[in-house]
C-alpha cells in the first residue's frame, strides 16, 4: 500500500444530530502501511474449509489479525486494504468516560513474587485515546469518527455493531449512533450485569439509585436487516403439534384460497405470501426428509444451524387446513441478560469482561466463518471468543500491554485447539460436523499475525522517557486535552515523540491545532530531543510575527539535551540479556544465562524507599520467551513460546527445537513483566 493512502468516508446523514465544541465531519482519513511484526502458529494453518477464505484480501495471511496502533488509523488501513463491507459483527467495549485512570498492575513471577508495582498506564502522552478521563466534547468527537469508520467496514446487508457502555455515556452514544447509522437501524439495547455501585447508607435518602448493569447498543448497517430469534436450550421438551389455520375474526385482506379451500367466513391466520411459503416448506420436507427425520427433528436441526424459524402448512385427511406449532426445547430470551457473568478473570487485565456475553452475541448474530472485529481489544476477549467459536477475527489496540495480553491468550487457545484436532486425527474436517445441530464449530484458523500501524511501537518504547521529562521539568500532566500533554506555568506543553527531532511538520501540526482554538491565548512550550535547522527558522518567523502584531501563542522550545535550565542527557535503559545459542546434530539449543530489566529495578526502588530490591532469580522478571529459529530480520515467526500459565510459574530458560537446513539466524525474544522486549540473535 502506498504511504499515506487517503480513504474516503461517507457522511453521516441520520437524525437527530448532536452538536459539541470542535465537532468536525470525517470525510477522509489517511491510511498508513502496516508493518508485519510477529506470526504465531503456522501461517495460513486452517481447520475450516479453505473456500471460506475466498473473500480474504491476498495481502494478508489467512488467519487472525492483531494490529498495534491507534484504532482510527487501523480502521483506515483495513478500509484501504480490502476489508470494506466484509465484517459481519463489530463488538467494542470502549472507554466509558468513567473517570477511571487505568494502570496495569504487575506482579513478579514465582512463588515469592509478591512485589507489585504499576506498569504501563493508559494515560501516557502517546496513548491519549485510552485516557478515559476526557472532556465531553473530545470524547464525542473520538467516538463519532470511529463509528463512521466502523460503518464502512460492516457488511452492507448483514453487518451489525454492538457497543458496550454504562449509564454515563449511553444516551450520548445512542444519539451518535442515530446520526451515523440512522435511527431506523437501531436493533435493540441489551442489558448485561455489571458491578453494582453501593450508594445505600444508614440514612433514609440517597443521591441516586444503585446501578447494576451495562448496556450493549445494537445497530445494523441496513435498515432491512432482520435478527434471528435469540434462543437458549432448555431441559424441558414440548413436542410440536398441528392446529387449525382458521380464525373466527373477519378481515377481508386475510381471506384467500389456500390448498383449494376458501373460508366461508372469518380469515386465515397469516397473510397469503407467508402461507404459500409454508405450504411449499412442508412439501419440501415430505420430499427430502420425511423418511429420515421427524418433523420435530427437522425443525430443530434447521433452527439450530441457521437460526431460522420454519413455517409449515398442510391439509389433513379431513380437508382441514392446519399450521404447525413447533416443538420447544428452548426458551426465547429477552434483552435482559443477567444470567451471564460480568467480570472476566482470564488475564488479570484491569477492564477485562467475561466471555459469556460476547459469546452469546457472536453465536446469535454471526455464523461460523464470519469476520468479527474489535478495535478496543483490551484483554482479547472478543478474539478469544471468535477463535473458540470458529469465526475469523480482527483486533487492534493502541496499548502495547493489551497486544501482549491478547497474544498470550490466543496462543493458549490455538495450542489447545490444535492439540484437540490432532487427537481427533481427522484433518480437513468441514466447518461444521455432519450432525450440524449439536456440533461445535471448527476453528476457522490456527494462526494469527501481529502488525504495527504507523510505528506506534517506537513511540511506546519512550513512555518512560516522557514521564521522566515531565517530572524533571515540572510539567503538570492533564488528561482532558487530546492534543497537549500538560501545562508549565501558564503555558501549554506539547511533547514531541522522542523517536525524532523537532521538525517543521510537528510545528505545523501545533499551528493547525491552535487555529482550531481561536479563543486560546496561552503560549506553547514544546519539549523535544533535538531540533532540525528548518524548525528553528520556522519558530523564529512565527514568534517574530506574534511579537510585532501582538498575537498570542508564542512557541518556546525545551531541547532536553542542550537547554541551559532543563537540559540534560538521559537515556532509557533497555532490558538486556545474555543468551547462548548452539547447533548440534540438527537441533538448536538455547540457554538464557541472565536477564536484567533496569525499568523494573527502578520501579521497585521507587516503591521500596530506602530498601534495595532483591531479585534472586532473573526469571521472576520475565513474562514470556519466544524463539524464531529462522529469523529473517523483519518478521518474528514464533516456533517456540514459553508462556507460563500461572503467575507462580517461571519460564524454563533452556530450550531445544529443530534446526532449519543450512546456516540460520536464531532470534530469542524475552518480554519482561512490564511488557518491554529484548531480542537477541545468533547465527548458527
């Protein structure tokens, strides 16, 4: 894909339309290329029928897709690369504007790993989209843009989106949906259990009722979209029966000749087209299935595999027209799903939801093989459910910890599925068992790949440096501004990512932001590492014009290496490891001799006061080990993954695996408990 491809976005035409400060229509968005980072499992390893993937873009391997980056840019990338109109279900659980400052809490591994410390937060400069403490206007603009992009990705006839939210923003999001999707496309609001906030007290009065639910707002892309009945299996079975098709009321439009019979008075039960289809359905059953299945068995099998209720109409031996009252071994569910769990406990992720509500949505609204998308993947619940239920899936997140958590979770699921298929010794099974009514769907894929959009990984690595800079300079961080990171005195502060020096493009971006805030009179301080010569000339001209005309918004620069007041050179110390790699008799042997994470040591020092942290076993700092025995220098293909299941378990530290033919580069990726990675390579 060419750099900076522009993707057109159709305007929102629904009513009513919300208005907020800074509302901007989204007519087009830039789509950046994706960099292939890692592969898990054998690329293209499928359990389902290969023809299922005929609509999959050729640029991507057949399997799950996990993107690391701003979801606005990821969605634009998907639109530009062949996924427009192919997603059947979007399920998202975005930030609620709830006032929560989510921080990943980390525990060292091992039986003695009781030292806890705060990991990478969601509120760092490069991750403003996950700050969850936004001004109302910024939140609405953020969600507005993403709903427009999601609409473009949905299947034109069968696409549907489910958005989970709480009482704080449900009313606003409903209005946003009405504007972006249209009010006629509202398909319902599901209530799911949530943690109840206890507002009761010893007094007779309370400020508000206790809230014990979240909402899942459902909107389809097409106003003609019909939902299948939402059913749940029941232990009680009621067999089907035949009943007369005649009603005693008199409605002329419902009187017509059916099976050679015209009611002398009254009317038929259904309109003519439905009744004629029901006659044809019963005749088709008699021709094809009557010798092998009872009508009850045929009805229930069809219902479970397709979600469709069949109507049957016949004329009995007495000449009476009858309709079929179907059997029931299920109950029809409402929109209140309090029978399901709420909080998940698979990963320890701070906002993890339980798989049960997501699984019910996926089973209800999609078929095996459909594409399910979650652009706020978090702990990976949506991808995990889709993988277990035989759906194809796409996920993304701006937080690196979310990507790592999801990778570990999906690896475990796919490994268990592959093992079960191997034990079954039945390769190449179709998507559903022949007895489709009861069978579990086969996994659509046994692999997934990780991509990075717009180099977010490089920025995430500098989060620690950004925090140090703010602390050193005295910047007051703010979480209500989506552009500026904080204030220094009466000046707004913009921190340029430390992956590059200050450029004219950075300054033009600040200029555009200020032009959208005509009432803003504060000056701006830019913090950077290095400055291009052209940027200096730009700044001189900008400030000269403002001094001459009395305009506000002068721009000052703090260059952290040279500034006389604040400047000092500081380096984020990366994790490091000593690894021995040998090749003997067609096998590769890997031994990790030592590992050190300076960031973890520093965090423990900060929280331990005068006590020096003592870590007797380097493995307590390691979350996982991945090995690629034939690394090409670009994509990390995971052939061996050591991801301990429990926090009390340690990685092995010594490994052996088959060696590729000829000389090869072995890459060993070690990830610490904060998510920082170090890759050691050796040629053997």
